C-alpha cells in the first residue's frame, strides 16, 4: 500500500537530513531509552479521527466549512488541570458558535493542545544580568526557571509530555460527552466573562446562539446534533522529531500516521527545503500544515507544497500564512497567484499573531490587537480579490483574563502587561479580545461572496 514516492521514506528517515532547532541532550543513552518507552505506549488519537478531520479540511477548502485553530503558544505541564483544560475547550467552543452563526457554515475546532509542548526559538540562549543559559524550549525539553539545572534538556520530559497530553485529551473527550450547556458556558465568575458581558451586543449574540443550540439539543437529542457540533481536534508543532517519530504508527490501511495529534504543523524556522522536518511530514498521512511568512520565497513554498502533497490530495495540506499586518499587503497576493497557477489544492489559514510580535516600551513581548485584526481582515480581502478563499484562522488565545496583547475594546495598556502576563512564550489574546476578533470577521465578512456561497 506504500505510495511509490514514499518507498524511500521511514519514520526515522528524517535523521539523515539537517535538523534545525535540534536539541542537544547530554546523555544520548537516556534519550534512546525514553524514545523506546514511548514507542511501546498506545497512540493518543486514532487514524479514523485523523481522516475525518482531513475530510473537514477538504470541505473548508471548498468553502463549505471553516477551521478555527487556537490555544496557547506554549502549553505547560502545570496547566494540565480541570479548570485550565475546560476553559480552553469552552472558549474555542463558544468562539466557534459565534463564527458559525455568521458564516452560516460548520466550524471545525482544533486546539493547540494536548502536545503543544515544544518551542522553536530565534535565540538559542537567554542572558539575564551577566549569565547566559540555554533558552526555554518548551516543557517537553526543559524548565522555564532561569537556572542551569532547569534549562538542561531532560529526556524524561518526553515521557511526561506524553502523559500530560494523554491526560489532557482524556479530559477533553469526557467534556465533549458532558452537558452541552456546560460545554458552551464561560466561567460565570471570570473577569473575562464580566468584560464580555459589558460588550452588550457581542454577549447577546453569543447567548442567543447558545440558547438555540440548547433548544436544538433538547428536541433532537445529542445524537442528532451530529459530529459537527461536538467534534474537537488537537494539533501541535511537530518540532521534536524524536517524540513525533516514536508516536508514528502504521494503520491497517498501510499508511503511517502521527498518532500523537490529529493535525501536526511545521513552523517557520523548520519549514525548509530538504530539511528533516519536511522529510518527516511528507511520509505521514495526517492532514499537515506549514507556516509561510515573509521570509519564504515563492519557489520554496511551491517546492514544499509539491514535496508534501505530490498527489495534490484535497484536505492534505494547509498553508498557514503569517506575514504581519504590514507585509501581508505585498507578500500574500503573489503567493496566492503562484498556488493558483500551479493548480495546487491547499487550505489557506491566517495566523495573524506571529507576524505582529513586538517589544513594548517597558520591555515586554506583546502584540497590538489592532494589528492582529488588521492582518486578519486584510487576509479575507486579499483572498477574495484574487478569487481565492481563506478557510481558516490560527490564533494564540486563552480563556483566562490575561493581559498579554495590548489594545482591544477594553484597551489593555502597556503598563497593564505587567499585571496579568502568564504566557510561557508568546502573548495570547485574552477571551474578550478573542471574541472581539471573531466578531470583527463576522461584521466584515457579510460582504464577501466566498463566505456566502453555500
Ligand atoms: C508558533 O506557532 O508558536 C510559532 C512559533 O509560529 P511560527 O513558526 O509561525 O513563528
Ligand atoms: Co507562538
């Protein structure tokens, strides 16, 4: 059943290529032992779930569905608790309702969750006062605390990461089976909900939709709601290839799947021609995504598309564009045209976060809400103008009332960043900013033909 172009591929063939962002372990034997243990453990997701998601992505490419992908920049082991997980799931559920209501189409929810534990870094070392240490590379690799022992890569963390991902996913699966009202309810006590309530129009629209959903549920029963309502998928950056390889399994259909997650993506720093990360991704049958940014030339983008999707299969490949609000105006259109000219079937998804990161005047990594919104709305417009189609969004957000991105209706100021900043790496939208962003798409999208073609 192996496709001819994969005859020379194996779960470990990436090891013969150049590995960017490689982690150096002091004790390679301990790494080998951890990987061997991982190989014995059961997969976290099933190949049939993965194939169902691929079918939804294919529908999103056709304009009959929309992909909402979001979550933490870096998920932490400490956040593997009931409150934190249910908040993340509820926020994505509620946002998807709002989105679905106005786009008039189903929305597939995908968390950056249950495995988003490894981070690429632009700077491989961090200096505080006069001390330089290896950068924090995600909980799968080392600890965020700034000390020599904490920053040492520890292979045991691969096994811990697997366990936390498994506990998280187990709890998500039980939440999906729980009362629907609860699943779409934001925490009544949370500051975030209070802020949302203050935006009367936005809150009313969400409540109305939730009521309608509840009524529908009562009349039709949970079964009749069908999978489109309650499905939830996981994704993470396929960065730590030893971890990904250990959880790559051959299914009965003869294809290899990464069964640590439904939807792995390769980030900006590792999406390179002939790289280890692309080599790994090309052989698995999951739907896969690559980030494309201002630094990627068109020729590279086309070549990566052909390597990852030589059969031009619908649903297989997502291009997550992340240019920044300034560069998108000049960079996106030529890429869309090149994809169209080559007849490539891809899903375009917009990540309006990673091209808009800056350092605040008080030295904190932040993003401006207005730049995020601007990039996203431009993305819809540019695709529309070019007879293309934006079928998804990719966000860093949280259900908590953090203050990490500045601006928004409740205008988070640079000074306030110091008061509620808990992200381990990049600044996330708080729940109010996330709702506002989804609402801005809804308002704007009314005029788009491509949104209304179903
Ligand atoms: C990310 O998604 O957290 C990330 C690092 O993105 P990018 O690869 O686009 O910089
Ligand atoms: Co990030």
